[in-house]
């Protein structure tokens, strides 16, 4: 039996469904799997949808209600993270019957069967995880982050700092210690990377480092600015090698693929998303985000202002090509918008159908012409 644990909020269920779908595509039919979802507020409707996605007898899905388990604990949260991120700290206690158990964040997709991780001999190490290559770049770039890692977390060897999104818990070894100390440590102060920092601080001398392919953190805008250029040679090599054929893709930063479809490997995430029962909800959220997000509004404003008819005929003649250049720069946004109008027109009649069909056809033409223009670049 291969036990895998996820921690999921009700809001995050649509995004987790993509992770689950990718997992089901890579499991071994001759192996049994049990998937535990740690939660405190998932609706019955969403539970039913997730269970419906399980179509093979060798996979079981169970929900573990955590609302009573965390009521006496107060964890300090910040940014976009919810309390569910701390649920993983309880895993050795809750699942002590398993000698080893795999935890994975819900913002990942699988390209390989995670059962392979259980075949790796991690010895007596309490945890197995991948090195956090992106944190290496951050501490090399940011003196405060380096000081925090050394002083606050007390990490003696910064090269052993690991990423907390994919972890093998060696319960047999962990439960020889007092795990309540770990929970107390988590409540003691505010941590930059929350549970990941807590685990690194507590288990720093008991880590088995896995190949980075098992938790490849994608290149995103924030990381490209603050981390990737500053990685040392060893971590950069690990990260770039993992990018070529990652076993697990982790969208660990702020620019999640469901809101930033132009980021690395986001297209792969959307290919899976459209195969789930949550696709329309995921797309509706993206649409709402694009309307409300100031950056997207500014892009739309800039596009609307690209208009030169009063300057001279040359600019006027090239206005359409200027639009096409914008489409080439942001193809996924326009492809998803086209899909949105395809959905809208499918449920519309009369004038509303004509309206959405016109918008759909217009975007279809824009994408087609942009593709032709992009090809012409290589002929120059």
C-alpha cells in the first residue's frame, strides 16, 4: 500500500483536482494506493466530485477532518497561505501505523509514479526531501534572508535546507522523539516559509536529500528576479537538470498557473485542468482575477492605447501587427479568453450567442494571425 497525504482547503479543491488527475495518470495498476486529504471545511459536493475522479479499484480516497485537532494550536500565518499548510506537522502522529508516508503539496502535478519514492533507501533519516535550490538563490542575494537562516532557524549547513512540498516522513524513526516539541516550535514565532522553516529547523540533522526532479520548483516572475540568477553553481545545476524532465512539477511561488497562465509549465497544468470536473470553475476564477488584478488592467489599458491613426499612415497600417505582437507575448491569456467565449456561446441564444461568437471568432483570428507572424520572424 502506497500512502500519500495532501492538505487541502475547500477553496483549493479545484486546483487540487488537477494534482489528483495527474497522479491518477501515473499510478501503477498493479500497486495499491491510499490518498488521505487533511481538511477542515471541504463541502460534501466537492468531496463527491473528488471521489468521482477515482475510477480504479486500486486507489482509495479518504478525508481526515482536522478541525478538532488544531483548535488548541495557534499558528502565525501571512501572505496567501492558510492554516492547512501546518497540517503536515501532525502526520507522524496521525499516521503512525505506516512506517513511511509521503506528503505532497496540492499545487503540484505528477509526471511519474510517486511509488518510486518508497523504493529509495533513506536509512534512519527522519525525513527525505529535495534541496530548496530557490532558497539558495534567495540567501545568496538577500543578506537578511541569510542571517535569518543562520540565526533564527539555526541551520548549520545551509546546503541541507530542503523544500517542504514533497516529503517522505520516516514515521518509525520520527516517533522515537517527542513530536509535540515540533508543534510548540511552530507556534513560537512567525516564520518566513512557515511550516517549511519549522521542519528545517527541527529536522536539519536528519535529512536525506532526494534528486531535485522529485520537486522541481518552476521559474516564476518573483523567482527570476530574486533567486534564480543568484544560485550557486551546484544548486543551479541541480535545478536546471531537474527542469529538463521533472518527476514532480511544483508551482511553489506566488504566480500560480491558474492565475498566471504564461509562466513556466503553466500550459501543462491547464492541459490537465480542462480534463477535470472543476475546469469551468477554475476558468471563471481566472476571468474574475483578470478583471480585478491591477497588472492585468494596466496591460489591457496599454493595449487599448496602442492606436496611431493620427500620426501617419505607416503607423496606422501597422497597428494590427502591434496587437499581434502583444498576443505573441501573452498567448495563454488569449487562448484562455477564447475558451471562455466558447463556453459562454455554448450556453447562449439569439443576440447573446451572436455577441459571444463574434468575440470568439475575433480571438481565433488574432491567435491564427499571431502564429503566422511569429513564424515569419524565423524567415527574416
